[in-house]
C-alpha cells in the first residue's frame, strides 16, 4: 500500500488524457471517412470496438501508476 504521494499518479493521468486525445484524433482522421458511407447499423460495431480497444493496455498502465512496475 502506498503511504506517500507519488509523481506517477498526476503524470499518468495527464499522459492518459493526452494518449486518448491522440487516439481519438487518429480514429476521427482515418476511420471516420472510411466508415462514413456505411449504414448506421454497420458503423455501430466498428465504433464500439474502437471505443473499447484503448482499454487493452490500460491495466498495465494503471499498475505502473500505482507501483512503478509494468507487471
């Protein structure tokens, strides 16, 4: 259990927000024009998958924020 504040928490939050902004920009720039002509019901699973895929590396990142180790 952490007893003292660490720089990793605020730095990790800022890094996470920056990474999400970059990811959203990449999706908007590359995926949106490619998918825009599809019917709405075909777009839904693609955007759901793209909205969830950023969660995959999040567990290890949160572990790093708490412990300083990647695993």
